[in-house]
């Protein structure tokens, strides 16, 4: 009897559940390196760190898939333009039957200081049109994880739209590159250990205060 139960797999562990990572941005060369495309840049940084290319077309997205320590990971960069991001994200989540607590959306965020990252398990759209579209195509469900990437506020009276589509200067590019590496490391840990409240609190606390350790002259560089 024991032998038959073992052969039938009653004692085998269930397969690891996959993750879907979606970076928000706009396709096209003219948007490369802009603040509004940091979701794409986070996907690129993570893709490079784990060696999973994002180079196939699937559900209106550039797409890649692979394993991290045996855990399936799907990476996507919707090619619908930012304001229609949900037209790709929604079908992807449905196609892979993803529970939304296994979906992580990467996006730029004006409410966070420049280069500061924050992981959170749920939330609103923060007046971000890409997130509005994602929430709409998730049928109003907001229970997906976000990796928010701070870009700070526009200086003076600058038009927010112009600010979002402006490219980084040299110093800012270096700082955001370092932040994306920190994000890639956090995401690898997330895949390996899951969304642990204690580890997320530690990550967010470290991120919250890191910009205060910069020289005063660099804090406004964005």
C-alpha cells in the first residue's frame, strides 16, 4: 500500500508557483531612458541579472520566461503604450492563471524621492495612467504587488508630462542604475522567499533613508 501511494505521487511536493513581473513604459527609441520608462528599465535590469532574455512577442508585450532556483518567472514589457498597459497585463495574468498576489508591477512614482524604491502588496493608482489601465483590466482588483520607483517631483512650474518624458542627466543615470540593481536583488529574494512582511519592511526602511546619506549637492539630481 505504501509503495502504491508513493508511486501515485501522494507524498510529492507541489510544484513552485510562478511569478509574473510586468514593467510599465512606452515602446520606441524616443522614450528610452526617460523617467516614465523606469518600469521597462527595471525589467531590463532584472532580465540581465538573472539571464532571462525578454525578446518574444506575447499578449501585446515583449516577453521572457525562465527559472530562478526552480521557480518559474515570466517577464513582460507591454507594447501598448503606457495608458493602455492593462490590455497586455490583464490577458497575461489570465493566460497563466496568475493569482494577483503573484503579480508584480514596476512603475515610476512622483510621490517618492528620486531613486528610492518601495515594495507594497496593494494600493491605488496614484493618478498613474498605466496603473489605472492595469487595475481596470484586473476587473478593479488592486491586490497585486507593486515595485514603485521614485522619480521625485517636477522642479518649479515644470509641466509634469514634460518631466516624465525627459531623459536623465549623467549623475541621475548613475543613481538610477544603482537603484535598479538594488531592485533586481530584492526581486530575486522575493522569488526565492516570497512576499515576507518583515523582509519588505526592512527593504522599504533602507530605501526610505538612503537618499539622506547622499551629499547635499546630489540630492536634487534627477
